[in-house]
C-alpha cells in the first residue's frame, strides 16, 4: 500500500507561481509512475502531468511550458512547479501513482491517489 500526501497548494494571483509536492510512502517509489491530475468544480478530473519510472515526462497540451514535473527518488517525492498561473488553473490537484511504472495519463490508470490540495488563482 502506498500513501500519497500532497502539499503546497494555496491562493495566488494571476501570473504568480506555486509549487506542489507529493510525498509517497513505501520502498518501491522509484519503480512507480507518478502523475498530477486536477479537478475543478463541476468538471471531471483531468490529467496535468506525468513522469514514469525512467523519468520520462508527459504534459497536458494546454499546460506545456508553464508546469514542470520532477521526481526525487531519494526523498520519495514528486514536485510540480507551476508558473504563469491563470484563473482556469483553479482546482483541487491530486497526486497519483501507478504500480507498473508506465506513464499514468488516465484516471483509471492510477492505483493510488492522494487526498488533494486546493489551488485557487484570482483574476
């Protein structure tokens, strides 16, 4: 069983930056693929960014260049610095893990989820 705990959410103005972090328990973190998803009120949960066990990355097309995903296999964390924030980035952000190490892009592909952290961007 893997536990994921997100942190770093908060309130920011348009154009500002936030850095999300996800801490994972367990000894096999380096073999997992990790991902970030988000869910805005009234909308479905959507893919934001992913990193597989080999540290290859993938991003939602609309977010490329603003968000960066990176993993630290020593600290068992995956981070998501977010720049040039927009009001439409407002959502609850969730960390996800996939046991087989392959890129996690779909909600159904994740084996574990964190509780989420709220990001609010004001206009």
